[in-house]
C-alpha cells in the first residue's frame, strides 16, 4: 500500500515537473478556462504515460515547492467530467492528503491518472481547445500534437521507483492513528476500525442521536495507511456504518426556505476492502431536491440578487437583510434545482463578495457549490 503523503514528498523532493508529474497552486475546474486546462493536462499526461501512473499535485507553490494546501475537495464525480470531454479517457482519482502543518480544512490534492492504453483526445470543444485535439507532455508543458502519434512507454521504471519509496510501514500507520485521535481530534469523539488486517479507517466528529440514528457533524474520516482524507466537512451531517468488509457513509444536506429546514440524503459512499490488499470506493448520488412554487422562488431570487448588488456597491445591510444573507447560499441552490439557471452564476459572483463580508456565510456558499458540482456531474 502506498502512503500518499510520502508519495507527494517524493515527487516534490526528487523531481522537477516532467512528463509524469505536474504541480499546481490550485485548480479552478468550476470555471470554463480552469476546466479546459485541467482536461488538457489530464489528456497530455495520459498520452505520455501509457503504462504507468502520472500525477498532478495541487496546493504547492511553483517557485520553491512550499506546501501551502488547498480546500478539501470531494468531487467524487470528477471521473464523469473526464469521461464527458475525453475520448479514451484515463482512469482518474482526486485524493485529499493531509499534512500536519496545514490549517484545519486544508490539504494537498493528489490527482492520479492512469492511461487506457489508447490515444486520448478531446471529444468536444471547450474554451479555446477544439474537439479532436490531442496533447502530449514535452518536459513540464502540455503541447498539442497531431492525432495518430504512437504512444511510447518511457517513464514506467522511474514511477515504479518513486512509488516503491512511498510504501507504508507499521510505524507510520500507528503514528497516524495516534496523531489522529490524540492530537488533531482530541476535542471530538474519535473511533477507528481495522479491515482485512491491513486497512485502518479513523473517523471523528460531533455526535447526536435522532430516533436511534447517530449523526456526525464536523466530520473527518481518513484512511490512515495511505494518508488519504476521505471526508471532511465543518457543516454537513452524515451517518456511518460498517461491517467486516466495508465502510459506508451517507451524507445529508440541510435545505429549506426560512425556518422550514429538512435534511436530505445527498450521497452514499461505500468503501469495500478485499483480501488481496486492495480497496474500492463506490459513490451513488441519492439526492432528490425539494420542489417549490416558482413564483415564490422568483421573488427569493430577485431578493438575493438585490442583496449582492448592495454588497457590490458597498451599501450597508439592514438587520433583516443580514438574516436573509445567511440563507442566500441555500436559497440560491434551491432556485437552481428548481430551474433557475442564473442562480449558479450568482453563486459564483457571490464568492468574492461573501469572503470579505461574512466568513460563515462564505463557508456555507462553498458547501452549496460543492453540492451543485456533485449533482451536475452525476
């Protein structure tokens, strides 16, 4: 089993950016330009590494390799995005790797790309790239090439060596469990479970019981062996269950208008552990958004837009408007799920405004955009 934190350190310590490794300060795949550039790099690295994994490390300064981290990113539908835009799409995984010195909620993103063994190409136009374009890596740059170029295996030995140096050991695993329970989450209820005598899953959070069901908030779940953060949220609530072979979470989101709030199941994730030292994660979206009267939502949409306009113009808000601002991310989300497409654009516009105005509402907005991404790519 590969310790992903060691893998990131090995990539940063021993290699400049090359044809199987790239690093980014952040990735803005919620925007068209950022999404296009991400797909270009995935396409190029898949074509340049037909027989081995290639990697993109996110949350690192380009000049000095300083690890600064990015927000936890749990877009489990990222494979769907790649499949939608790329022919002969590679297998892709985005994992959140915790580092001890980073502030709470910050991680390093590790994108692992595994080629299908066939030439990968853009399926359709996006931003300034045209459908049919093929990309390869030339050193640290992803370049367009003519279709039909033969795939060559030149990096397998180097990547195998790096992955070998990142193999886990029992000391690292025990240190990880102790650190998770005694240091990072000493103020929360913490638990762990060993699967197949190999895998250790730790989880922590605030517990509450509702009708014999235990819910967790402020949840952190990690697969200790690989130093992978499986789930992190300061706001949402989830349920956790497990047996000898699997670990299951169901994530809930709170939505509603005004005081009429309800919890809706959003996504079920099942991690299944095998006897051969491997595991698989299967996620299924189970979300059915609430439906409301269109006239009511049209009024709410206009009210939200007016609030953003006031923030843009630096006009002070009345006490009642400050209360409405707290519900703005959720109500925009409800509007979008009820057919008001412009609500998504307004949520993106609200990012910079709310970051300066109200950090708690800004955090709620980020959660709402995360939910939107999950539903969109499903």
